[in-house]
């Protein structure tokens, strides 16, 4: 089912639905998600991907969020980042972390974002972020997939050899 993703929005989903409906000869709202509320969309759908893992809730429950990143940059702070401050910053900065400053946090590459020794890794970005070149560097005990297609398709043998000795949990939210 088509859903909004990079460079798409509710309007694009409405166009897709309209085109499909035209070919069917009747209104077919179930063909896409993420369409505007006025034509059958769901309240909160636009924010759903960002809310899927709820980093602030994790932090409020006592989890320490030590690394975050987006398409513009990534940050690491061993004793935990102030997620509330980072979210406030992105809301004022076109949704991007670029330029964010926090005492004790250091700028890292998006590639390095996958490697810290953490309990849970939550890839929530563009697809194919975990692949044969970087999977062996992941030290997380659990991987929670919070966006579509984080893993480049690897054959079962290759996946098992990359993650030997690691509890691998894949969860799509």
C-alpha cells in the first residue's frame, strides 16, 4: 500500500488515490494511506512515523538516548542527549538537527550512528541503512525497525553470519 515517504505528502497521496479511483470508476480511499483528512485520511498520520518509537517517552521511562541523527548530521553523547531540546531545535530548524548544539555532545557521521555499544538501535530513516558493509559494526542487542526497509535484503546465511552472538530482534512499527 503506498504511503507518504521522502518528498511526498498528503497531496501526493490524494493524487495517487484520485488517479487509481478514476481507473476503477469509483472512489477508492483504501488504496493509499496518508491522504488528507477531508477525503478519508487519519488524524495523526502525518506525525505517525516520527511518533512511532516515541524517543521522549523512552527517555521519560529512564532510557538514555545516546545518539541521534537525521539526513543532515548525527550526534553522540555517552551519558545521554537531551531529546526534548533536540526536538525543540528541529521544530525551529526546518525539521533538521544541523546546527544543534548540546554540551558534551559530539558530531558523528551517520555511519557511526549505527556503531555505539547500546542495548537498542532504532533505525528510523531512509530505507537500506543497514547493509552488508555496515551490519558487522552494529553492536546493539536489539534492533527496532521504525521505518520501512531499513535492511537491504541480505540472504539468510549472510544475515546469520553477520549477527553471530547477537540477539537480533526486528520490529516494524
